[in-house]
């Protein structure tokens, strides 16, 4: 006896659901994204940029914002891939209402409103706070290198720029000379409609390449000159301060700062504002993405991007950004050894924040200071006749090392590895964001803000789902009865 199967009605016409949102379940992330954008977020900055009624009506800004944020939550960043998903995936169809925008429209919307889209980070963060997902009891800071939209092989050092530019200019000059000498032959070959001395496209490319190298060389020289002037000014102010206090700088006077660039200083021609940075994958052309993560639900409470390969200059700006975003400072803050410096620890003290910053390879003089204290308290005759040893107060770095060591396994410093690292793992591994799509420092900062906004939105959606699930439990129903 043959088995009966369900009929396969592949050619049968069917009625669509009453609304496109019925394509997905009621608790689907796509529905949550649409309701959040239309009911909670303020899109005035985006709407205000549309003036007049000329041309075709643009897509609804709320729909475009919901589409972009949902795509970033799904790990889809390319405008072409987003446009393809709008044609093939029912969850994307439920957002665009079966009217998929072209990939050029998506790309242009993201570029045009990059600054306004990055501003949504604070709005979503404040919604997370209202939902009880942000406590600011402990905040951990860290940075991660994310590749720029440029190849490190498209960079050139200052030393190489001069030689290469001279070589290209010599080649172009030779080609022009050869062309001028061959005018008569080219007149016969090209006819009377052309002069016969037109340069091929690849010759023009060589000229542009030489001009681009000269421009990059001039930029490096200008940066080096400005840095030298700033350093000379700072040294002069420090010298005046020492003279006013009656002190003299020990040792030989330092050589004046050189206005010439370092021969190894590099400039990338694809994205000049990106930098060569050392990462786990070796040296890459990248930006340094920063994030401060709250301990309660791994919400990103502050974010930024820097062109520096080191992190120590970002601790104070990130702590201040947390206060600017939420109106209050965290009670505790932790960071790895890349953020450690005397000035950073002093800044945490002045802000009354309980800091836990790894000290790395900083010199440990706590033990030496302790030995000095013991020696000064000696009461034997030989110690009494000798001069007492002077004790030196431990530095903030040494005190921090002792503080973390004394805490052991119960030290709040252990939260540092439990907060930023998983967040970066979710962003880079789970959602596949390992390279910026945009070029230029300001555009990259906006793109990173959108990525962090998507992370917080996923946490917010998950938190609301858990809250709803708790309300539906039998215990909650019985308590309500």
C-alpha cells in the first residue's frame, strides 16, 4: 500500500495575509524593530533634511531606518545584500511592505544620514536604561582593531614617496618627449581629426599617481611640522614654569623637535585617515574601535573610534562619554593594561570612580617601599647609629597592582574579561562585522555607532522578551490572582 503525502500546491494561487507583518510571528525581531522606530525613536533630524515636493517621493525615513537597523542586527551590512534580502526574505519584506528599495537608495540613505543614524545610539541606550538593563554598577572598557576599507599594501612611507614620485615624473616626461618627437608619424596614423600627441590613459594615470604621492608627502610634512611646533610650545611652557619655581631641568638640554617627518611614517592612498595597527592577525590597516560595556546586561554605554593603535588615551574620554550619555558616572570601572597610566588612575580618583586597571609590566616598587618602612623601624644599636632610610610612597600604578592582587578571585577586575570580550565576539564573529564599509574617520565613527546601536537593540529585544515571559509564568499569574 502506497504512502499518502500532503499535496504540493506549488502552482496554485493563494491569498496573501491581511498585512505584511503577518509574514512573521508576533514576537519576531522585525516587528519589534518597526514598533520601536515608529513609536520610540525621534527621527526629526532625518525628516528635516527632506524639503520640497520636487521629484519622486522618497521612501519613508522610518522604514529605511528600521530596515538598516534590522539588517545590522542580522549581520547584513552591504547595501546590495540588504536589497537582495528585501526581495527574497519574508522578514525583510514585512519591513519594506513588499516595496524593496534599490541598493543605491540604501547606500545613499546611509551616507546622507550617517551622522543622524549614529545619534540614535544615545536614544536606544536611554531606552535600555528605562528597561532596567543598565545599572552602571560596573563598566568595563576595551578596544578592538577593525580593518579599514583599505589595503595596507596601498600605503607608502615618507622615505619611499620622494623616490617614487620622482621616478613617475621622469617616466611621464620621457613619454611626452617621445610623443613630441613622433608627431609626424602619429599624424599619419591618427588622421587630421587628432593632433597625434594625445597621451594614453595609462600615462594620465601615472601623472595622477605622482600628484597623489606629492600631496600625501605634503600632508605628512605638515603634520610633522605641526607636531614639532606643539612639542616645542609645551617644552617652552614647562621651562617657564620651572624657572618660576626656581627649579632647573637635570641633564643635558634635549635637542629641538624635528619638523621633518619620520622616514618610516606611512600614508594610505585608499583611506588616508586609517592607520597601520598591530593586531592578533599581524599588522593591518585599521581603526581602533572602543566600547564601554555595563556589567548588568552587556549593554554598550559608550563607544567611539580612534586612529591611535594604543588605548591609554581613551579611558578618560570613554568614562566622560558614559556620563554624557546617561547623566551619571559608573561606580566602578575596569580596563586592561593598555589603559594604565598615572594620569588615567588620577582621573578615576578625581571622578570618585573605583578603578581596576591592570598594570601590565609597570615596575613594582611596593615591596621595596615596604622593606624601607621595616628598616626605619629597626631598634637595634647598629640601626640607631646609622642614618634612617627614607621611604618612598608607592605610585598609583603600584597601588593599583597591590589592590588587584589583594582582591584575588573576588576582585571586580575579573569582570573585565566577561564584558567587552563577549561583546566584541558577538559583533565580529556572530554578526560578522570585521571590516568597515565606509572610508574616512568621521564616516567610520558613524558606522561603528550604528553597529553598537544594533547590539543594544538585540539586548533590548531580548530583555523585553524575558520580561514578557516572566509575566506569563504560572507563579506570576497566581500572584496576580
